[in-house]
C-alpha cells in the first residue's frame, strides 16, 4: 500500500510542480519516475518467475521425495547402520537438494530479467559451476556409498572366516583372561579392514571432485596408511608376545611375578619405539631417547649389581668358579 501510494504521488507531483513553475525540480523527478515505471515490468516479471520457480521446485521436490520413499531408498541408511533423525533421511536430503537447485536456477533467471549485469553475470557463472559440479558429485557419492557397502560386506566376511578359525576362543583364553565381555579378535580385525576400505573409497571419491586441496590430503592419507598398519601390527604382535612370555615365566617360575611383569613391560616399550619409528615421527629423537634409556638401564644394573649386590655377586662368582674347577678336574 505504501509503495502504491508513493508511485501515485510521484506520478502527479511533477504536474503540480510544473504549474508552480518549478521546472528545475520537476525534471529529475520526472526522469526518476520514468525510469522506475520502465523498470516495473521487469520487476513484475522477475517476481512472477521466482514465484513460479518456488512452486515448481516445491512440486518436483515433493515428487522426488515420494518416489524415493516408494522405491525404499531410505533402506540404504539401515544397511549402512545409520539412524536418521527426522527430516534427515536420504530421500529428504535428495529432495531438499533438488528444491535448492531448481530455486537457484529461477532466482538467477529472475535476476537476468532485471537486467542488472553486475549481479546476473556472476550469478550465471555460479549456476554454471554448480551444474558442472553435479555429475562429479553424484559420481563421488555413488563411489563412496559403494565403498561403504563393500567395506561392510568384506568386514563381515573377514569376521566370519576368522571366527571359524577359532581365533576368538584362542585370544579370549590366552590374552583376554577369559573375559566374556571382551571384544572378539575377529570383530576388531574386521573393523580395521572395513575402515581401511572406507578410507580408500572416500579418497577416490574426493579425487573425482577435482578439489586439489582435498585430493592432496587424500593422497597423504593413503600414502601414510601402510606405516600406520605396520605400526599396529608391531604393537599387536608385541602385545601377544609379551602376554605369552609373562605367562610362560610365571608358569615355570611361580615366584617370579615381578620379573615376568618387567619382561612384559620391556617388550612393550621396545615395540612402542619400533612402532613410533615406523610412523616416522621424529626418528632421530626416538633413537636418541632409546639409546639413553638403554644406557641408563645398563648403568643402573651395573651399579645395583656392583654396589648393592656386591656380596651376592661375589658369592655367585665363587660358586661358578668352583663348579668350573670341578668340571675340568
């Protein structure tokens, strides 16, 4: 109402000013009103075009949403173990994307109708970039979804095979002290396999998008994965060996619980240094630290053996000397 009032007022204002002989004031007002009235049809056309775009986008998005739900497209989330919140199902997300794309096209078309090149030109370029990006995006999504399903299938297959070999029972009795609530070894290994496959396909999907920064990050991740897996295998093997050695020492020498624990700790410390070195984290610092620890342990043993255990060491050396003489007589 205020807009109509202003338009009508400025239409009749120049005539009144002309009657008063104020031509110098009338000229700019008349020019402005003329330009505005010439621009009104473009505004009306743009509004109609955008309104039609909103209607069409809503209609098509609802149609897409309905078709996807009928096709049971949301079951993909259940297979991927994803629990969607309200309005975040796959069909809802796709429908919202379709709505946004259609609306963007009509908004840009409306801006072009207005003839404002400073806005319409970059907006048109933006739409071109978006629609050129859409095929790559869909290809990347399809590849990643396929990778996720392949990872789940492969992980389940690996878990079934390993469970059939009896590794769960062996690990539970040997390394998990019979704990029934402990995660089965087959499940841990299958989860690692699943994560590795997911990472590989995610990186491949990012490469399809052609985003240089993400591609470089993905290449670094893929290149670093062998080192991470090797470090994990070292720690796993060391942990298994440490537990086995500890139990073996306690079984043979029941009173040597402390020695068995120290042996286990030493094995894990050595494995930790090996794993860190495999990851390439400050290798020179790790080597220096390891050398210092070994020298300190040797010095501590020498001091303890030479000073605190001098009498015991002398007695043991005399016993060894006597046994040696008896053997060579």
